[in-house]
C-alpha cells in the first residue's frame, strides 16, 4: 500500500520545444531527490528516460516517459514528453494524466513553435502551468529578454519566483524573501509581483492585502489555488547539467503545484449523464489510459493510466470498453523510465501501468460506472506516404505491426484508401513517418518501399444524356448470356452521391434483373472511367431493355449496365473533382508575405488572418490538397522551422482543364505500364 495519500501527489508533465532540456531536467530532478544514484545524460546515452535504442541514436525523446520521485513527503509523478512537433501525439496525450504542465524553455533559443503550442494546449485543457528557463549557464544569452518574451506571449501572470545569481551559478528566492542579490531584476519588486498575482485569485485576500493585514500563511494557503486557476504562472531558472535551481524547483513543485484534490476535476460522461469525479479513495475506481507501450523484447503491452478516483487493487474487478465481463488487473506497475516496479495498489492520483490488457489511449477503465473522459484535442495527421511490402508474403504481418504502432502514437494512422487501394500511413511529418517505419523494421523485421500517395480525386459529369443502349451477348454453344439495357445519365447535386432510378414500365426487363443493372453501374463507378478514380454525384435512369427467356442472367445485366454507364459517362462531358482543404498556417509576422505568395502559387484562396501573441500570425486559406500534400518542407524552409500548419477537408471542386489533362495522361501511362508489366 502506498506510503502517501492523494493530497501528497503531484502530477507534472514536462513540455516544450525540442532541445530545451526537458529530459535532462527530469534526470536532474530524479538525481537531486535521491531517486537515482547517478545523473542520467542524453548526450552520454545513459538517460533513464530516453532508454530505447532509437532515442539513444537520435539523442532526443520520441515518446513520453513516466517516472517518479519522492521529496518533502510528496510523491512527484513526472511525465517527460517529446519536444518535436513530429511526435506531438504522446506529448499531448500526457496532458491527460497531469495536473500541472511545466513548460521548459531554452535560455539560448527562447520561445519556439512547440513552446507556444504546448502552453496553449495545457491552458485549453485546464491544467496549472509553470515555466522553467533552462540552460542559464550558456554563454551569450539574454535572460531579461527571455522573460519579456514569456510575458508578452503568455501574459503578465507569468512572474519570476526566483532569479539567477552569482553569474548563473545559483538562484535567489523571490517568493519567500523580499531582498537578495540577483544577476538581473530586483528581488523586492519580484516579491511584490508574486504577492499581487496570488491575492488576485480571491477578493477577500485582496482586501486583506490592500488593508495591510495579509499574513504569510494566507499567502501560502492561496498560492497553489492561484497557480491552479492560471492567474499565477511561476517562472523558474535552472541549469540541469550544472545543478542550478534543481533543489529549488523540487521544493516549488511540492509547494505550488496542485495535488489531484486541488487540480482540474475530470468529468465522466455517460450518454446524457455527466459526473464530476472526486479524487478520493472512497468512490468507485475510474482510470484513464494515456500511454501505450509494447515492450520490444517481451512484446508485452503496457497501458499507462491515471487513477482519477477510487483505489485500484490487484484483485479489484474492473471493466474495459471492449469487455462486458469484469476482469482482474493482475500486476500493478509503477513506471521508472524503462523499469517497472510492482506495487500492491494505487490510490486516486497515482500513475500506474497494467499489462496485457487490450486498451487504447483515451479509454476509461472502471469498477462500477464507465463512460468517456475528454482528452486534449489532437492535431489531424496530414502528412502521408503510401507503402508496399518488399516481400509479398509480408502484407498481413505489416498490417499487424502497423496496428501496434498506431496504438502507441495517437497521431500515427494507417489505413487502406478505398479510393486508391493503397496502404497509406499518415503522421505529423516526414521524420515522424520515417521513424515509425524504422521502428517497424527494428521490432518486427519488416521492410517496405514508399511513394507519395495518390490524391483522392473523384470523377463526375456536367451534362445529361438519354437512351444510351448497350447489349451484352455471349454464345458459347451451351447456355448463353444476354442482356440489353437503355439508360439515361445526368448530374446529381454536388455531394448528393449516386441515385439509381428504375423507370421501366411493364416487363421489358424482368424485375429480378433490374438490380443487376444497378450493380454493374456501381462497379463501373468504383473503377472510374477517365482516370481510374471513383465516380460521384450522378443519377442513372433505367428506361428500357430486353430480356431473353433462356440466356438472360444476373451477370449479363451487370455487364450490360457497366458498359452502358461507361459509354454514357463519356458523352456527359466528364470532369475531375479535387479535394480542397482548409489550411491554417501559423508563422512569425515577418514571414507572412512569403507565405501568402507561396499559397497563391499553389492555387490557394485566402480566407483571412489573425494576430497571435508573441509576434505570430495565423493565415487561413483554401488550397487544393494536391498542392500542399507535402507542405512541411516548404513551410520549414520559408519560416526557418518556426512555422506550423493544420488542415482539414473542406469540399471538392472541379480540376482546371490543363491540370485535368495532365492527371488523365498520367493515369493512362500508369495503366499501360501496369499492363506491360504483366
């Protein structure tokens, strides 16, 4: 049984841009608290948290890593998250398990793309937020400028709780004392700002402060409340490699970060019923899965979860979304990077892992009543490549391996495109996808070839034609095949899909064969006519035909319907439709003109733009998907790596004539090459 209670737990997620030193900071916290006997190093490949071979090779975090430290009677659960936008999925999912997000900023690089994104996501999810300016020992840095950037971007509620001193070899406390030496800033002034930030959370406290009656205990009692409410965002300074500010940060996490009883209360939604979960041991158990790990050696699946209410014992009967029958969790594991320690039970607020359960990120497990719990919003993975197995016999194995990889990363998707029949993987960028394929090769010994996926164009018509006839006739000496149909084809409203209308009066075609005509038309539509893409938004009218008393069969009318539709389609002035996406590009203000020009060159249509904090702008536009299918590299080049974008399907529009002919010619060439290869 844990030697601590729920009120003694502090759940923090270290977030921010890559290279800010999040993993090194976590290693320093573990070492300073006495949890580890050596200081793990990313550079030396001795990190307790970046423990996979891929992370050691790349020298950065590719997945979130969970660990814990005990300090001042508190259990601190730490989730170290990846800083690259390519691996945003695990980082965002980690917020679901945290009560506080500590955003780590490099003193050398300042606020970067993922710094802002993760702070915004933590705010939107309702977490307490703190900021650590790390690497203050580096040369040629301007810490006052960094503080100014932080306050400009995230608000005046960001206040320095300590300040670097003695040429960044120590820090001076501004929270507990009103005077002291510092490398920049005034300790007394900072102390006053801290007090003003804290008293702003409570009107009665503000009155005490204005009346000169504020006691130290009043301040201490309200500090955590102010942090949890977001009206006070403490700024700390540290050097993880030189052990500067680490002890002070541990103390502050215990004193200022909210416990599960003080932090954001999660809501369990079951249909129309919503229940606010109480982080106590008395209620039924509810847990939320936020991380899936499949051990590369044992292939055991571990589901990391945040215990939101109740107590979890090894013999507790729990329910999972896909299992009506109750089951026992078995062994309960505390995670320490790549190491697992078995425990008897877990209390509300704990972060633990269960083995061998078929769970997914975002799912709820429970002992009494289930439902759903809101996860932080995930970006839609829009960078895609098509893959094919190097060995034909590996197709099924690849599907199984991809399924496991998609379970581990919520921003990695794999699916068979119904329109193009390609196996397409999608993620946050090229590095993301190449890393996942390298992992598949390493873990599952499976190799693939890659190529850009086909754009999911659609075919349709712009003109009406009537009384198109086709007769399918085949005589083989025995029973033959015969079917004659007359159809009319016309455009349907955009987005209305396909409509088959039987207008035959009498028995020109036996009733049993009319659905066969419909079936044949659908086959032709699925195969495409002019470029091999599915046909959409057409009406087909079956107006006449003829049946043979002996030779008419289902297959005969299917083929007659298929070929009649193909002939009619070519008479209806066919066109190609292309997917148009709504794209939002976020870039520094100095890059706006270049981005607007680049989007215009991609046949983009501007929709507007919004100013964002920190000198960024959000540009909205509509652009053909074909023009931005691999937009990452261009955006990175224009913005110097500072830009980001998201997009979603808006609608389909006709392809310009010159572009359409290029697509048709390319499809024809590919078809000829495929036939020649056979």
